[in-house]
C-alpha cells in the first residue's frame, strides 16, 4: 500500500501552519489515511502522496494549525 500513491485525485490539500501546531496529534488520530507524519511524538508534516484531501485534520485541529487550500496541479 505504501507504493500505491492515492493522493493524486484530490481537489484540496491540507496546509500546516507549523508555528500554530501544539503537537496534540488529534489530526493523526482522526486521519483515515495515516497521512499525518509524526516523529518523536511531534507532527512533522503531511504525506501528500497518500492524503486524499478529506479535510478531517483541519476540522479536528483545536488550534487551527491546518487549513485546506486548493490543490495546484
């Protein structure tokens, strides 16, 4: 599944505002595609190869550190 990239059809993608992120990892818990990248218990980015752009991470983020933006092709 790692080699099969599923993020190519999305119309929006999440944008991370690192300065706002508190590393609560709620986005990681709710992400249905395990596209939230975590290292040493901190959110370090988003795996756009597998993110489908559902927006759940942006909705669940308690500090608005993630916002959906149009996908640029």
